């Protein structure tokens, strides 16, 4: 089912989870357990990240195949086309279509870490160029990533919005955002999008706090502001108390999601980091309050 049809047919927000391919056998075993627990929550769809390098590219395909064929889950496949040739791009997307994928999130992606990876001279540098290549060739439902605090490589918010509008003009039908710890960033972002004439569905990304180290690392990588509310809340927790930290992360995410749902967002997209405990706790909390 095309995700745009899903959002257009519902009066309540969708629930979706992001997963990424396991990097080793131990991680694969943990991911399998997490998938079982997350699938039991009956999400409307799940997404799978994508790397252009050979090993990560195949890992993405195998995970998409598992989710589609074994778990029967509607799957949104990320597609990062950095450095890939036009033939490689169509080969990957054709393969996804053969697996039953109807929805693709088109992103630029980062340069693969594979030592033998060489960007193809006819490859695309930006997601907007990739969108311009894919859209005329496929009737898939295509989405793009959005950045409420602007992409970390963007010159400024205005330029970032220009590129987002270009991606929509070239065929993007929905936007899933990077996570944020202050909902005002998202509300302001939606307002700027609408003012720019971008009228597609905008789905907020939510990242529960899994560990302080991970929180700081990811925030530095993607430009998410760690708010004073979070800093003071974490400082008040007992040192090295993992249960207290987990509860704090669920409570904070639940407050975020409650406000977002009441503001009328089309859905919630939870970045699970291939874990299930916090997401299960968060979703159960929201459902107990009849918000999902």
C-alpha cells in the first residue's frame, strides 16, 4: 500500500519504526529478537536504512526481504544513491519492487566506508538529482528526509528549505523528519514548509534516549539540539542507573509524542536503533492513554 493512501485514509496517526541492517552475527541475533517484539506492536509500516556500499547494500536488501516476506510488514525502503551509477540505481529499485516494496525514501546518503568503493562518474551528488532521475521511471510512492533544525551540511535554514522544495517539485510525496528534542523545532519547520508551498505529509521522527553516550554521539552527527530540559533531567538521575535512564527516556518521548499527536501529526516515526525495550514501553504508554 502506498503510504500516501494510508495517511489520506486515516483519522488517527500512523505508527512506524526504523531499522538498520545488522553489522555482525551478535547484532543480527539481537535484531531478530527486536523485530519480533516490534512486529507484535502491529506498526503501520517499518523502514530500512540503506548504504550504497556493497556489503551494507546487500544487508539492506536481506532485511527488507525478511520484513516483507517473513513478517508481512509494509516496508519503506530507504535508498541512498551516493556514488551509484544509473544502472545500479535502477537495479536496486527494480529488486525492491520485485520484493513487493511500494514506498521508497530517497536520500543522498553518506560516502560508503567500503575501501573498494569508488563513486561512479555518472552518479548523483544530491537527493534532489536522485529524485529527478527516479521519479520519471517509477510509479512508486517516493518520500524524502527533512531536517527541522536544518541539515548539518546546510548553509542555513533558508537554503535547506530551497533544496527540500526542489525535492518535492521533482516528485517527493511525503517527508519524514530527523529527530528533535524540542517539538517547537518541528512545529516551526512545518510552518516554514507550508509557507514555502510544500503541502505534502510531514511525519516527525522521534528518538527515545537509549544511553547518554549514544545520545551525544548521534546528536553531534545529525545536528539535533540537546535541550536544557534533557540535560537537567539526566543530571538528576542516579549515576549509572540504567533502569532510571530507560524510564526517563520513555517518559520524555511520551511527552513529546503526546504533544505531537494532539497537534494533529499524520504519524510518528520512531528511530529504534534496532532495540525494542524503549519503543515497546513508549507505544504501550501512548495506547494506554488512547493516543494511538
